[in-house]
C-alpha cells in the first residue's frame, strides 16, 4: 500500500509511476471531468467541488447485492441460491472465507484509495482562490469525516489497520511506504481525533434538496458516538483472544485489559450527539393519521411510523443516508408479487427472507421475548390457528386465514417489518384500512399466487422483508413502480439505543438508561421496560440488573434495527457471532401445499463461523507487497 502526495502530475504520469512501484495501490480511480492535472483540479471552486464529490464516491453501495457484507453475509436474511443474481457475500454467510481471494477483500484497496483522495483534497483545497473561507472549512470538514468513516469501515473489518494520516511524498522509497498496522486503540483514537477536528465546521442542516445526504454536524457527532461504542465493545475492549496479535517489531495490536472508561467516553459522545440531533430538529419519525386521503387507524399509523422510519427518504429520524446507494433493485427482488399478472414478469421474486430465529426474536405484544412472556404459549408456536376479528388482528392477519400461532400476538414491529402467509400487506395502492378485506395479503404455500414457482422465486423461509418495501410502491399489470430512497446509515433510534447501552455498561440500570430505551419502545407501541418485565416476564428481575438489562438492550437493537445491516456488526462487536452464526437457517416448508405440510420447521442451511471469522484476512497479495503487514489470527 502506497499513498502519495501528488502535484502537477498527469494521469499518464500517475500510471507510469504506479508501474514503477509494485507496492502502490491504484491511483486516481476517479478524476474530475476534463482535468489533466491535479493543479487544475484545484484551480477553481467548480473543479474543486468535483473533487469533493470524488471523495464521496467511495461510500459503499449498501443497497447493492454485492455492495456490503452486512446485507447478505450474516444470519439475518437468507437468499435464493445460485440464481445469477446471488450476492457474493452468501459465501461469507456459508463460512467460506479465504486468504487468497478474500470475500469482500476489495474493500481494502477501495477504501484506501478513498483515503488517499481525501488526503489529496485536504492537501490542495487551500490553494483554491475563488471560494469563501466558511465554505472551504465546511468542505474540509466533510472530507475529514469521510476519511474517518473509511478508516472506521476498515477497522470494523480488519481490526488494527495501517493509518494513513497524510500521503507519502512521491520521493518516498519502497520500504518507507510499507506501513505497519497500528494498535487498535490508536486506530479508534485517530478516527475520533479527525471527527473532533471536523464536527464543528459542518452545517447544522442541509436546506438545498440537491445536497441532501451531505455530511452535517449531526452526522459527525453521531459517527463519533458509534465509533467509540465499537471501541468500548467486547471485540475491541479487553479481548484476550487477540492478545497474541503483534507487529514484526513486537508491537502489541490489542490491549488485553478491559477498560470501563471506554464506555464512559462513548456515553459522553452519545450524549453530545443526541443534543446535536435535537438542535438539528431530528426526531423519531411519526406518520400522520392520514394516508392517501384516508383517515387511518392507530394500528396502521403505528405500522407506517415503523416501516417508513427506514423507507421514507429524509424523514425526521434520518441522521445520515447514503446517496451513493439508492434502494431500487433490492426492493423489486425482495417484494412478493401480491398481484401477479400473466401480462408481464416484473421480477417481484420474494428472493430474500428472514430465518425463523429472527422471526422468533421479535417480542410478544406485551413487549417481552416470547420465551419469557408468561401469557404467551411458546410451546404451541409451530401449531396453527385461524384468525378472527375477535383476535384483534384484523389489520395484521387476513380474517378467516389459518396461519402459525407464531404469527399471533406479536409486537407491532413484527407486522411492520415482516410479510408472511396470511399476513396483511398494507399499501401498494390500497390504503383504506377501514376495509381490511380490500387490503393485500400474502398466500405463500406451494400452488398459491405467491408460492414458490421456480428456482428464481421465493419464498425461502416464508417471511418476506416488508421493511425494505416502500408502502407507496405500485404493481400494475405490466410493471412495478418503486419509491426509491438512499440507504439509511444511521437514524435516531440507533443513537438512542447506543446511549442506553453505554450508560448501562458504565453504571448499570438507571433512569437515563430506561429513558432512551423506552423512547424507542414507545414509538414501537410497547410499554416501558420496567413495566413490561414486571407485568409479563417470568423473570422480572432481569430488567433491574446490569447483565439482564444488557440482554434487553441488545435485543431491542436487534428488533428495532432489523434488516438495516446493523446486526452483522453488532453480533461481532458483542462477540456473539460464534453463537448465532453457528445455528441452522430454518424456515417453513415452502414446498408444502397444505396448512399441515407448510407449517413444518425445515432446515435450509447449517452456518459455520469460527473465532478467526471475527476479522477479515488480509489478502496474501497485499502481504506479499507490504511485508510489514502481519496476518490476522487464524488465517
């Protein structure tokens, strides 16, 4: 890896230099249009702004099937296999990581290329003559946040990494550019340092619609909160499993000593981020009581608040959304075709489903785990029941439909985030919930309209990802029109739950821990933690001690942020992946054509995850080029 300071060099010169230094990464992958030299790239404001956008262009493609390991590389979503559009990260989910051509290993060069271009921008932006100083400082701050984020993404994947504070001069020798990995505490400290430098020079809010998605104060403060929470988490804080990882000179890369002070730093950062979000007018999203000119019930209003906190672009809860990655194709492929037409195949294939363990993870309607709810018949969950209006499920389950007991008496997020056999799917052109019989509902048994019909079509487990699908999408006889939105990277509920987690780790349960935890639960239509556990749990004391509340906070994150690419990283930072990622992927027997044959738990795949899988292997090629790079443990 070789990151250089580059001035007055043509692209041809860059290519020539790159060929001379075998340790170099790829040079300018993206150059501003019609710019022959970097000197010209910063000659005027307009050209410099193009280079600013180049720095943004390295943001991951979170909504693309091959864009992020957290989408299909974990245990939360299972996809159809071997259909041409299968994500490469399915191989990661199946436990097939390797060192010769690591799955997702392209991030290494891609992100270091982004860091290099960020450094080029920072080194040259002060030469631009026709830019106001306030805007210059704002752009510098944006690029520093991007640089911090790209470093953070690498740390999440690899642990300790080489830090590229500045680009090396073009005169640097081969040995000088062979940068060793920095200790992981130093990595986190450097990322936080960059964010501190940047956060107060950013705009509080973005007014001009064409610039939505640019980095703001709330983004920088919230990113710092997340970074420091990762630094305080078990994977990075006192992880003795990594104590033997060291550089060639003997530098230890992990501190094996646990520090509660890291949690305090993270809690302080979360508190500051929440205050900044308040200043920016960011709040938990609440859908109005009207939809498409119809007055809607409290039930539907609550469901739309939950669904659209993720799928409604630039809603009040969004802190940061990735405008480099809009959710379009994934929406189409994930959607069940609730109104199939012989006139046209529109690729609504229901290709991505949630395994049964994720389905069972959601709370009962009393706001506690179904394994703990003393009023919920956990042992009967795989039996069936017929829905009636008396069940108070008329907007959740089709009246008169027989479905699994597992689908009854669940929390609102269960119905907002998941589609299932017999489940009502509000929206898609039908908005009058005063007439439930007119709303779409799913029929997913073999031979049913949305049952499996070919290797290209689901269901896989029987539970579709409704959360991704915007309620205003419309299926016509000849096409499927989607309402696209940028992938949300962070929303306020995420920040609230991080804050509760950090506070609990510092001092255990207290009023402030419950306050922010219950804000999220209240929006989800649930009672507060203490009330719910006291009234309904077989273990009411769980909510009043640190270990028990830790489990509750983690479950709340997994439920609230389900299918948002958070679980993948949370399981790792909590060191829970060894448990969860070695479980079987289980679903209903989707090849069953009757109620009895369909509702049978069926093993689909046995996942594999070893301790070495907590971190990516560094590709052997990279280590051959840079001999100072030590390999991660186990690889």
